[in-house]
C-alpha cells in the first residue's frame, strides 16, 4: 500500500491543532464524546457536508481559487440546478405577490487576464424568493442570460429574502447553543461560464439585509459582493419604489491559470 504523504501531513497537523484546542480550553473526555455524538447525529441527518460548507468552505475558496484580481468566488451551495436560457432576461415565472420587489441587474463580464469583455458568456442565476424559498421543482428565479458582443448581460428578478435551512438540524442546534442567529443573508447565486467551462461561481448580497454580519456561511459576506441598489424612478404607485436596479461587473479568471499564479 502506498502511503499518501499529503494525507499524513494533513492528519498530523490537524491533530496537533486540535490538541492545542483541547489543552487551551481544558476539554474533558466527556465533552469530547459529546462532540463525537454530535457528529454522529449530524451524519445520520446528512448535514456533515453542510457543516463543512458553513464552517470551512470559504476559507478553502480563498486559499485555492481566489485570484489577486477578479470577482471573489463563493460556494455553490446546495440548490444549483439546470436552468433555462432566458432570452428576455426575465427570471420571474410566478405571478407577482405584494411582497415581491423587482430587481434589474446588469453589467459586463470580462476576462481577468486580458481585461477584454467576453462575448457569449453564460451568466446563470439562482436564488430564494421574497419569502426565502428556493424553487426546487421549477425554474422560478432561475435562469441563464447570455452576454452580447460587448460582454453585457441584463436580467430581471426579485429581491431575495434571507432564510435559514438549519433550524431543525444539528447546525441549528450548534448555533442556537452559541446564542447566534442561524440564517443566511439574502443572496443571489451566480455561475459564469464561457465555451462550456465554468469560470466563476459566486454569490451577490442584498444591502441592508439582516444577517450580513452574521451569515452562517463563515466568511461568505465581503463588501465587494454586496450590491448597490438604486430605486427605479417612479416605479411604485404609492411612492415606494416597486423596482430597483443594480450594476455588477464580473471579472472572471481563465480557469486554466488557476493554481499557477
Ligand atoms: C446553504 C444554503 C445556501 O443557500 C447556500 O447558498 C449555502 C449554504 C446551507 O444551508 O448550507
Ligand atoms: Fe443559497
């Protein structure tokens, strides 16, 4: 059997770091067993993968796929699907409700290494609705828009709401025990691909959304990923804006260069 040197090194380093935690906090054997039982229960509920996403995935992205320049990537999350191309840019399939606020997003997709706009890039969006729910059966608030020859895209969607997926599982239990909220700040997922190759997966956040400073995905929210929303002039009947616009330019890496910079 061939020893996996990288695994050996990671195991030894991880154990030494965890030993330091045990020593620093005087963690008892009983407490260690509580932690072990917690992980067993989380495993039975299939939330260990989410636990990794929530605690460590952003650190991994920042260490492995983040470029010195270009749009900051983020995790894909559990709700990606296969989405229809929206030639008119409209992602809204369901009739409008009183809680819905329309959001027009537009911008340019450009290549991080050349600075040039990318023609024909697929900008694929998916997000929760005005009540914090993802459409898991259809394509509401999901869809692909394609850039023109100047790299421009434009889409119409709704302002998403924050939500929690973990109120009834071990992640919620952990956050509750710490007295921390267990919610995600409102966000829109985006995946940009070109010529069939995924160039960027990220998330855009809604300004002034609750939980921007306590999102349960550790490290997900940074100021560069928070949209600026401009009220659309005269869009609401009662004076309140019924629609907002936001500009966001995606600067995407040439994935073949990742790991070499
Ligand atoms: C989780 C949910 C999301 O919508 C997301 O983007 C990332 C993580 C989660 O519940 O683990
Ligand atoms: Fe999400």
